[in-house]
C-alpha cells in the first residue's frame, strides 16, 4: 500500500509519516508512506494508491481530486484533530478505508 | 468571536482559496521555489565571507591572499545575481505544466524573451575616469538578479500564454507523413516561439522611442517600485500578518497563501539588502521588511509565534491534554513547525485562542519594525536563512552576525509569552475541568456499579 501525504512544504506531514509507519508496523501492514509539498504532488502521485492532504491545504482538494480522478486514486483531507495530535493509527485507517 | 469565525469561513476562505489556486500566481510561487536552494547556498558563502570575528579579514588575507573575498563570493554571483534568469525559466515551466504543454520549450522561450527585453549594455567607470561610459556587448548582471525579477515573471507569463494558445489552437508546422516524429516535434515550437519573440521585440523597439527607454525601466517604475514600497512598509507588513493569521484561524495555511502573492516583493527587498550588505557589511541597509523579517522575528515556533505557547504548555500545564500537546509540539516547534499546536491544541476555530494567535504577531511586527528602523537592532542582511532554522541561531545568521538580532528574538519571545499567558491559563483550566469532570463521572459510575 502506497500512501502519499501532502501539505504546503511537506514538513508537518513528514511528522505524521513517522507515526503512520509505526502504526503500520504494529499492525503488520506493509506500507510505503511519504510526504511531499503541494507543488511536487504531480511527480509523485503516479506511485501512490491514496493521496491525503493536510487540513491546512484543503483549498487544494478540488485540484488534487482532478489529478487523482484521472488515475483512479482516491484523494481526501485528513481530519484536523487527527492531524494535530499526529494520530498515525487513525490516519492510517482512514487511508486504508479510502482505498477500498 | 463566533461570528468572526463564521465571517472568515464564509467570506475570507473562499476568496483566499481562489487566490491560492489562481494558475498564474501558483506558477509564480512554484517557479520562485526553484531559486531557494541556490539562494541558501549563496548565503552560506556570504556568511563565511563576513564572519564578524575581529581580525578575520586580515587572517583570511594572509592565508588566501588579498582577493580572498572576491573569490569566495563567486558563488553568490551565480546564485543571487541570476535569480531573475532562474525565475524566468521556472515560472514558464510551471505554467506550461499546468496547461499540459511542453514545459521545457516554454521555459527556453521565456528565457529568450527575458533576454530580448534586456539591453546588452552596462555602465562602466574606467580607472582614472570621472564619468561612467556605456559598454556594449555584455549581459547586465544587475538586471539578471532581483532588479529583473518582475520583468522575468511578467514575460514568463505572457510568453507561456502565447505559446500555449498557439499550440492549443494547433497552429503548428506539420511535417508530411514519413518524417520521424522527433523531427516534426522539433518544429512544433517554431511558430509560437516566433510570435513570442516578435511581440517582445516590437515592445522593446516601441519603448526605446519613449522616455522609459526599456521594458525593464517601465516595469520598475510602474510596478516594482510601488509594490516594493507598499510591501516594505509597516502598514503593508501588518496587513499581511493579519491576513496570514486570519486564514490560519480557520485552519488554512495563511503563510503559504499570502506568501504566494507577496513572496516576490519580499524576495526582492531581501536581495536589495543583500547587495548593500555585500558592499559594506556594517553600512546602512535599505529595508526592514524582507522574507526573513517575518520568518525569523515574527513566526518563532511557526505562524502565531507559538513557541512561547508550547513552552507554557510544557512548564505550566495542569491538564493532561495540554501537557501531551506540549510534549508533542516542542521538537517540531524548535524548527518552527506548529501544526500539532494549531490543529491539536487546537487554535484553529477556537474563539479564545485565536485572540493571542492574531494579536502576538501583530505586536511583534510593530516592535521589530521600530527596533530595526531606529537602528537599535540590525536589519536582516539579506542572507537567506531557511525558515526552519531555530530561534537565536537564525537571528544571528540573518543579520550577518549581529548580537542585536538574537536579542530582539529573545525579547519577542518574552513578549509573546506574556500575550499568550492569560489565554493559555483559561484554556488549560477548562481542559483540566473537563478531565476532572469526566474522571468524576467515571468514579460515579464505578460506585453505582
């Protein structure tokens, strides 16, 4: 499972990446999770199964959805409180739910 | 305060979203990002060149020879001084990408258009002469840097718009069947490139007959100078900071949205300081407001100057929740990343905490502006210190090694601590009451069971 995260500079989402990797390991799920800035999404989305946006860049959802729809990749915004508390487990479950 | 949030959500947010998504502004923002790694590397050489150590200059001269500084600053000439050239390519590339036309051709055409707009001459004062003479046959370095920034952005947009319109209307030279596709592709850019260069050429000829004399002069007089004056003023800075934090109040990345529009202005103000600093590291610098002014003196810990708030949570919180958020936030906070605070505490959509979140940065802008404009504290030297650099270190580096830059950061930290304190207390109390309330409820339940 390949999960791509994106925010303005790819900085704060990279904090979440670590937490999600931990959560995946605990569950025994093999997942590649990585974070990029909004400008870099186009170069990375081809390798992803799911694209998640930080809530602070949710104004980009329409544009990113277009990119995702063209490739059949679900795109959504991470819930604000899960994002703020770096709840890797919830966000991982959210990503896996989107994929189904 | 609840009404204020509704107003932000319904009125400000959609407009901000539309501005942030505007194709040309996005291309400008993404194109300018291309220069940032270069500027940071150039800054490294600048810092080494002007280390504020007594006797440093003499020491370096004795080891590396008289011209050590000139040689050391070669990379600065190849980074800061060609900023506009890189932007010219980068903006066109990113815009063409959005239109799904060949970005490489668009970038190349844009650079040609930018240079076509630039007269190949410079003023030079020969040794012993009193007046400068015009020298032909050179690309003027001055116009390749921040001075040429606005021309580069404008022509990148104009040339790419012409390019993609012609391609999309399919006005291209088609080769007969049997010609290898690679060969016929190379002809595709011919007509649009010709039209772009024709337009810029005519514009240049036309302007040479006016008092403006060149495209660079007209853009500078009508656009760059007024915009820089506005963006470099105290009022401009306060409005920018208000907008950034009002957007964050509803959970949108205000700094990215506002910076996307005002970034080019702050970048060229920064480079004006850099040029002055390079000429004389102890001389008067022209601008207070630059990109680093906001990143390093206002946004300590992230937008809202939240490092002070994180420290309060760590040291003074009584509720478990605030203790946790404090622990979670301190490491990223030292590098000026604060999403755990804004979304976790949360500040976003929180009528109580939005007050200090907006108030603190505005107060810091006013304090820092006056501290720097009166000469009490050194102005940012134009060294492009990345926004993730921790407090105190960043203030030292960004002023070109002046202690006063660190002192102001420390002072601002204390000011934001005082502003946040009462609001932090109220919120922590509320959280503690909630925790005790639910704990009491739980123990009630065990009793009845």
